[in-house]
C-alpha cells in the first residue's frame, strides 16, 4: 500500500487534548478512514498546535481527501513517501 505524508494547517489550532475526549475523536477519525481504505499511521504536531504532518497508508491521494472530508479535516498537501531507515543496511 502506498504511504503518504499529509500536511494540514489549522489557524485556530487542532486542540486534540491527551484526554478521553481526544482519544474518542481520534478513534472516530480512524473509523471514518476505514470506509475509504485509509490507515492513519501517526501524526506530528507543531509546537504551536497549528500544523500537523500525518503519515497514512492509502490506495490514493483522492482516498485521503475523501476520508479527510468526512472528518472535516483540512488537507494542504499530500506527498507520496517511502521509508528510509538509518539501520536498514544492517
């Protein structure tokens, strides 16, 4: 499955707290993504909470956009990536 980094900007901040409510919100996104065949791997959030860089596996960028739309999430940029592991050479 192709892997992508999705860049998002939210001027007001994303505001997902490390709480039960935040966990519930994340689970809801994961469930909506499944309908589009999209798997959320992880996200990196900027210090000001206004930008995220999210790693996904998905059949296409369009599937990511559909899933994001269902969750009301912005999409600024989608870049297909591959893993470069510094320990791959053994």
